[in-house]
C-alpha cells in the first residue's frame, strides 16, 4: 500500500497514536492535577478511554481500507497492535523518561479499553 493511500486510510488512527504518544511522554510535572475532579485512580480510566478510542478507530480504519477481510481478523489485528503499542509506551516510560514510570496496571487498563472496543464493535455488527 503506497504511503499516501496508507495515510489517507489511517489518518484517524495515526492522529490518536500521536496524541497518546504525547500524553504518555509529557513530563509528569507538566501534567496538571485535576483538583476539582478527585476520583481515585482516574489515570486508569484515562488509559482505558485512550486505548478504547485507539482500538475502536483502528478497527474502523481497517474495515474501510480492507472491506474483504473477516471481522474476526480485523478485531484480532487491531487488538494486538493497540496492546503492543500500549506495552511499548509503558516500556518507553520506564526506560527513557526521567519523570514517568512504566506501570503494569496502566497496561492492564490499556488492554481492557481495547477489549471493550472490540466488544462494542461485535455488538454494533450484531445490531446491524
């Protein structure tokens, strides 16, 4: 697939990948604490939401680019890519940043967000 076609097909997923990369590598002192919204482990919900969004949009983009591929293959591919990306960023945080740390719980919530996105697509496809 030529680069321009790839960018045309996956610009939504790529935008989310970049936003997640930026959010994951900002120095922790740059990330403002939300004092008016004091929810325990709120960052875990943020991880879940980011990776739900990534997987949901990635599935959409793959379906659009490759409409002849079976849904189960698309779901599996998107899930593997999204979880791998999340794991890679956790390793990057643990090894290449001074103010961030990799966290297995973050990775677990990343994977949960991916799983929920796949389940949402399964439900949407059954409703169709």
